[in-house]
C-alpha cells in the first residue's frame, strides 16, 4: 500500500488533491478537459455518448479521490476488513448515484446546461451492468453502497461477465432473448489492474507424497490453467468513504503458445485461449433454479480462487501471519454460489502454505459466514461428485475429509444413521452429490436468513438438524435496500418534499422518516404528496407509450407487479384477477371497479417453460383488454419489456399499488416490496418474506393482507389439496379458468394456455385457486379505498414514514455488529 516515493506521499497527505466540494465552474472545466484530452473529442463531432463518457470520467476522478483516501486510512489503521463474495451484482447506472453521493447533482446540471447539454439525456445514455439475475444480485449492490456509506472497510468480489443478463424483447407476445453487450461503448467506471492477476487451475490429478520432514504433501497437477485479472469499479458512499467492487475476468495464461511450430499447434493454442476466456463470457440467466452446468461450476471456482488469493495477498502485505486471517477478515458468502471457497481456503492453507489441517480448519471456520437466500428445493445447489471430482480433484478430496471429520463429530454425539445421512455434505441418494448448503454451513461461523420468517423456516426446516446442533450459529438479518438510489436518486420530487419537511438527515438515517407521520393529516401536504405521485405516473406513462405504444391515463390506479417471472411469485394469480374484472365488465357487473392500469415487468429464465407461457398469457390478455372498446377506459394491461435496475427506478416512484403475492413460505424476503412502499405505494401481499415485517412496521390497517399463511399452506398441502374442488364451487373462478382455453385470448387457439389451465386444475402447486377468493375480495376493498383519495394519501404517507427499518444501512449495521464484529471507519473528508 505504501509507496516508497516520498514526494508522492507528501502529495497525498497534503491537501493538494483538492477539496471535496466542486463548484459549477470547476465541473464545467473538468468536463471539457475530459472531453478534449480524456477522449479526444471536439464538441462539433461529439455524440451523446462522448458527452456521457466525459462526464462519467469527470465524476470518476472525484470518486477515486475519496476511494484512495479511504484506502489509505484503512491501511493506516490496520482495520478489520470484509470480503463480500457474490457471483452476481446489479449495480444499476452509476452516474446519478455518484452525483448524489458527491452532492453535486445540481451543480452538474447547471454546468452542463451552460454548455447546452441536458444532464437527463446523459443519465439516459448509461448502459447498466446487468451482472445478476434479480433480487440476490441487487441486494449485493445495495450492500456495497451501505458498506461504503457506513465506512466498513470492504471489497465486493465477483465476476466480470462480458455478457450480462440477456435483454428481453417481445416477439408476438413471447419473450425473446437478445445478447446484452453492456461493454460495447466501453465502461468508464472501471479500471483494469493487470498486475493484480492470479492463476486458476482445473482438472488433472493429485499425488500424495511426503515432505522431507515426513509430513504429508499433496501435489495437484492440473490439466488446464487460466488467469483471472482484476477490474475495479469504485463504489462511493454518501458523503463518505469509497470501496471497490473487484470483478475477475478470465484470460489465457499466455496469449499464444509460441512454441507451436506448425499450423495445427498454432490453432490449438488459439482454441485454448478462447476456451479460457469462455469462463467469464456470460451470466447464467437462471434465477433460483440451478442446473448442474460444468461452466457454471468453473465460474464459481474461478472467482472464488482469485478472490481468496487476493485476500491472502492483502493480508500478508500488511505483514501479518496467515493464522490470524480470521481476526482480520470476514468473508461473507452470498448464497452457496461461492461456497467452494471453503475447500479452496483449506487447500491454500494446507497445500500451499503448509498449515496443519486442524489449524487451517480453525481459520476457515472462523473466517466464513454464509447467507442463505432461498428455501426452494430446486434452488439449493448440488454438484455431482463425479463432475466436481473431475474438475477439482483436490477439492473433492478436501470435501470428503471435511465431511469425514464432521460425521465423526456427529457419531461421537450419538447421532443415528438416518440423521447422519441427512446431514452429510455428500448426498448418497441416487447419483452422489455435494450439498453446497451443508458445506457452507459446516464451513462457516454464522448462517443467516434474509427475513425473520425465512430465518425461522431455515432453522425449523431446511437446516433444522444443523440449527439443533449449533443453535448460536444461526441468525437473521432482514434485507434492506439502498434508499438513496431508490428514493433520493429515482424519486427526486418526493425526496425534495420530504427534505422540506424533515430536513435531509434521512439520507443517512432512514428512521427519521417517522417525522412525516404528523403531515398525514395536513391537507396541503397530502395534495403535494399526491401531486408528486401524479407527475411520476405521467413520466412512466410517457415511457410506456414510447416502449409499448400503450397509452395509460395517469389518473388510473397503477397496479404494479414487477419481479422475475416465477410460478411461486404468482404473476398468473394477478392475471386471473384481471380476467375476472374483464368478464365482470363484459357482463355488465363492473360497478365496483376503479379504472386500473396493470403494469407487469420481469424476465423469465430462457428454459423455464411455464414462466415464458405466463409472459405470453399477460401479453395476450393485454391485447384483448386494450383493444376492447367496451372496457378501454376502465382497464389497461401492459408488459414493460426488459425490467432492469434502470427501469425499476422509473417504475417504483410511479406505483400506487405493489403486488407482493407469492405463496406464503416461498419468498425468502423480497426487496421490491420495500422499494415500492418507500415510494408511497400501498401493498397487497401475503404473509411471506419481509412482507410480514413491512406490515408490522406500517401497521396492519395500512397494508392489504390476503391468503393463507405459511402454516396454513403446509397444513393444506399435507391434508391433500384438490384445486378442482375449489373450481367446482366458485362460479366466477370457473368462468375465469375456462376462459384460458376458450380461444378468445388467442384467435381461436384453445391450446396455447392449456398447460397453465391444466396445471392449475390438476396440481396448482402454488395454491392460486386456494387464495383466489381472498385475493379478489381484498382487491375490491382496495378499489373502494382508492375512491377515497384522502384516505389513500394518508395511508401512502404513513407507509413511507414507517419504512425506516428497511434501509440496507440498517442491514449492514447488523451484519457489522452481529456477524463481522467490525468497527466503521469514517474517513475525514477535507472540505
Ligand atoms: C432472492 C430471493 O428470492 C428474494 O426473496 C430475496 O429478497 C433476494 O434473493 C435477496 O435476499 N434470490 C435470488 O434472487 N436468487 C437466488 N438464487 C436465490 C434467492
């Protein structure tokens, strides 16, 4: 960390780097310099992208300024650090967030305006890094934001996918996937660190020999190697420190094999290079349904191996011993995706650094902590012993050894054979496989779920044997969201109104929102509140018109369902509701229906048959409803393609109603639910995930609850669930379900939605029919409340006022106190 160059050092410690406040004039000058000298453009030929890039580079300088100050301070204090290991990140656009964090949004807007450049157009220009699928990736980015703001010395490690999550388009109403070329125009936010690179090995075999002193020595002779190079993106906190998101890109060890003396060898060398680079080519687009793809395991090991080597490098660089690793670092495993880190750290310590097994195990087990994000059986990662053993032969041996010792421990405690088989890291049923959640649990000092309900279910069901064995190892940290991005940046109108009443403290202390409660009874405030919402709805309606051609009347109730498409999230329950309203209107029974715009968004995993059919169902219902003259001003349906962080930032501020309608017990937490409520939407939801805690905070009178709870779901399933009986007894439901195969949705085609129809009548694994009536009735109540704008506005204000708990600052504070035991370090920012 320390440079040997005294002159540079004095430059750093001196204030010659400049203060942190930038004036409009300084921004203008810096921007023009970047445009001319940074990218070599003159205004007459510069494109919007050139302007955007010049501004991004201008802002990045300021971000780096804070980042290096933070680094210096962290190194100086020799503070404990956190490594957050995540296979996914969804940072969203950087520019707007960095401007807010530097507190220079308005100065920048004015500086650009004087050059006849519109800041909004440049913000629009940014292509976001889609390096994740959904909630899990976005949560990782929210956490980096809060770690930076709180001053937690930390690094977010991950994978620099060349192609992120696919772009979603619609073709005749079906999802079509288009490659995401997010790096096409370059990426001004990152810097490559060619000297921070590590080798990663795969395959081959191991040899067990002896050291000179007679101790055991294992040598792993791999059959291929690649290199991982670090790409750093600084992440800035609000008026605070900077940290780094370090993503690894795979490259061939040597560009070309010059020893190749004939064409055949030369082409083989080229192929080898391409094969190496494949590892970080593309993100797997599966959300919570992980198929055993070899390349995916390679990705996981690749980024874990680079990250651990980097952590060890940083640790040793500070002149420390490896057996103190856990005193200086906690490594958080974001789900099981990085859990191969457990045997990898053991390998590094034992094989490469000659540590005794017992000591290495002590270090390992005191370094890792594991966050579980799902209870869905299909999402719990398992790797076949055969595949893992072929790709990582040494790791397979180490896993067996960890397991052998663990099972011995159980035997000593008189566990039965059945219990031992259940808890083993190796699943012996069918083809032998490695249960990654068990590996992560055995290798960590803490395991946490992501909402109170989820953590309870984790302890009582999925990992119950482990929770009985090590009760104090289990804890809960309820998720939170980066409220600066999802309120201050994306809803400036509301943010301003809030700050006018309660000051700006809420930006770093969200519970301050409580101060808004007293304005719920203030007529003038309520009107301004709803006026902001209306303006946001006008903006979203304009965007939707541009993207889809559908025109929405902003005075309609905006009823929004955005998230990944998954049967357990029950987008199709929403569709059944829409059809029930449509049929009521057609049958002349639509008195209680308030004019509503139903807005959907979300991607489906490309191989997920039912999810893709649900998208088609939504777009078909949209076609029918939007083109039916009889219902046109009463109902509108849109599917907004390519839901992303950028889209999300437009959608949440404009929503009146937030749909959080998963079957109870399935959604680990949800974080969209928080972003909606934070922007003044009311929630209709089940008692699932963090909905439970949101309802508790905002008050049950300000939350629209429906459906079975988790226990009722389980009882219903255990006692034999017969969806057909429900169908048989409910006339309106019959009409709705029959409609799916009536041919009216798809020009006489009765087959297209038959799979949905049959699934609901025969299995209905997510209990749509069971919860249907309760949902319909709750929606009727909502439409009634909507007709009383005063009541609605009050509820909306109270929701926002009581969302203080759901900032990711609070979550990170809890991780820091309960799990990481790390003290925040606030860097003094010179003014
Ligand atoms: C998600 C869960 O589905 C959400 O309930 C949760 O809010 C987020 O994680 C964050 O904790 N999740 C995901 O996006 N991908 C997975 N593979 C597993 C869980």
